[in-house]
C-alpha cells in the first residue's frame, strides 16, 4: 500500500488514501495547488510504503507564484459573528461549453457551493459563497479565482473587500 503526501498544505494530493501497488507498476496521482503566498518555494511530494513507512519516491516541485491579475473588485458588507451567503455570477464568455473551477484564497473562511461549474456558450450561473464568520476572524480581503478547467488558466480573479458591521 502506497500513500502520497506533501510538505505543503497548499498541495493536495489525490488519492488521499493509501492505494494498492504492484511491484514495478505505476500509480497515477493528481496534485491540486492552491497558493496563499507570493514568491518562489520548493515543495516535496512523497510516496511512502504505508506498511513499513519507508520512503519509496520523492519529487521536488519548484513553484513561482505571482500576484493575481485582479479583474474586478467588490465591496462585500458582512454582519459580524454570523455566517452569510452571497451569490457570485460566473459567466462563460466563449461561444462553446466550458467548465470552470471556482476557488478562494482562504478556503477555511469561505465555502464555495459548486466549485466546478459547466456552462454553455455565453451563459451565466450564480455560485453561492458562504462566509464563515462565527470563528471570530475578520479578513480584510478574499480573492476568488475562476479557472478554466480544460487548460488550468485563470479566467477571472475577484478581489472581495470585506466590510464588517453589527
């Protein structure tokens, strides 16, 4: 049984559970990367034998994260100490069907309902963003990213300036 892991919480390796492997065989893994920093970092991805805890393989990945290209800025008014939901309209500006991944710079404070949406050409959909405010943390800003699933390129990046009131 082989288990994949990462030296960074920004890298999510799937499968997250241990998987069976044959000697000399190959396994497929998918790595999702959600940066919360700007700059250059080295990250390790490892494969270990779950039974013996021995390292089987390790890969070093160099990442260089640049500041997001913000396409729209919103002011979002939130009531203190209460989870709140807002709707964000995601549009497909292409004439053909596309799938988009919606992600957040702070997923521990903002939950995205339907984080992957498929839209016909020139169609739009409202995606619910749930701000988890009952934890007492007051972020000044959250970035929302809309990424084309097909080529993994950023389509939109929204800056949500958060304004709190009672």
